[in-house]
């Protein structure tokens, strides 16, 4: 395997909640990012979702064009484990209605050596083990007069990475400093993120180029399994037990990368997925629109003026128990018959809340994958 840069153990803390949710007389989103700013969290970003549903199964969507919708928000925070654990109790208090997950990752800090998080180590000498690369940028950051997110996506596309999506943030922290979007401002440093998926070999090879391209990049690496690429079924999500060997619950996350222009039965694929999953009784799903990106052999595309348009990339996230996620994958497999990149990941800790209802807990489980995922039944499509 190629040389990797040295990385620090870190945790990624992700919160899913409604934009109208309040805590202590103020909006939870603002209080949450205040918290991350006070604790100087290395990287965080607040993303606005386009539609979604949670435990209550109420569908919120911008498709209705009404100001009364309580659209989903996604807040992602990444730092070393002690700092994330320090803010976790307050995060749970602020987002007492929604979903909170903890995931292991690696935060790049220098330029030699590699180690994966305990319990999620790739199989030895497997350069094709899939990896998720997340790059945190400023929304107006530029590289040779080109938006940095577009330059990053173009580089990843040319290097044969499976896909990448740029998501625009409205608030967040970068290198511990809070940056929030304001109406009368260039908002140059407001964080955004580019999520990419590719083989470990290709990701390792492109990291030095990213380091040369970007000034003070913040980058994380996570293990991921690619299930589908451009409609071709490569393998189902790994079969997980309901709990680890120590009795802690295990969870699964599916991410579906498509385009606003991709259709199923006359409606965008992402809307079809959310509605089918809601009808099937899944616990929740959230869709976010990107501003630029690509997947498979399709060249990078999006809206050059950072306005939502028909051809922008779209990411849908589904998190649930292994049993429910297996059912969700069957639905997603049918809808993504010709387009889309679908990945799965292990979630070692999750807590979902809706009123008096609670699911899960936030003690980190460990699970060692002992073999490849289940093969697709019959010839791959």
C-alpha cells in the first residue's frame, strides 16, 4: 500500500435535528455551534438538509415551498476523542429531539505513517479497501482563481476516485475558530466539506497532491464499503450482528450519492428513496443538496454560482439497525438501478430521541469484520 500521512485518533460527532428546534430559549443550531467555537473544535460544519424524516415519521421537505417547514439540519464535528467526549453531554442536552452518532475516524496532522481506528482495521495488504475522504474547506477559498471545492473535485475525478460531493455549510469551525455565514459578508472562511469515496490505494496516492493544493487542509479518513456504482451491484452491506461481543449495539449507515437530475418514476431518485423508506417504516433518512461533484464516470457538475439547480449532486443518509438497514438497502437497490453511488459504514454508537422515546446509547462498540460482505445474488447488474 502507498505511504499514508500520519494521523491522530479522532471521533466524528454528527447531530441530525430540525432547524426550528430550540434549547434554552434559542435555536439549538446556534447554541451548538457556539459550543463548538468555545471548545475550539478542529473542524465542524452545519449543513441544511433538503428533506427528511425521523422517529416521528413526519416528512419535512423544501419541495412544498412553504416557510413553515422544519427542514433538517446536520451538524458534523471532528476532533480528538477527549475534546469530543467533553462536549458530548451538552450536545445531547441541546439536541434532545433527533439523532446523534459517534464514528471513529483519522484526522490527518502530518506526513508519514498510518494506523486505522481500533476495531475497524482494513484487511492487510488490500489496496482496494474502500476509504471515505472528507476535506473541510472555506466556501470562498480559491486555488489558482478557481473555487477550491471545484479544484478538489476535479483532481479527485482525474485520479479515478469513485465519487465526490461538495456540501455548503452555513456555520462551523475551522482549526478551532468559528466562522458563520452572514448576509452582508463574503463568507470566505465559512466551512464547507467535500466527501469523496475511493480505493485506499487511490486515496493514499492523491493525499500529497491535496496537501500541495490546499493551504492548511483539514482532512479525515474513514473506512467505508462501496455497495453500488452506477447501478452495478458490487456487494450488499456487511452482515452485522445486532450487538458487539461486549453487548453494545451496532448500527449501519447507508449513503446514496445521486443527482437532482436523476429520475425514478418521474421524480428525483433521492425523493423516491426517502418516500419509500418512510413508507417501509425506517427510523429516518436525510437528504442534502451539494453544489458540485461527480460519481462514477460522470464529469464534475453542479451550479457555478452556488445556487441550487437541477443538476446539483445530492446525498441521502440512512442510519438504522443492521436488520432495518438491510431492508432499506433492498429498496435503495431497486431505485438506483442505473445511477448512483451507494456506500455502507458501521456506526459504533447512536442515540435517537423523540419526546419520551429513546433508542441506543453512546458507548462506542467495537466490531472486527472477519470477511468480505455478502456477494450479490447472481450476475451483477
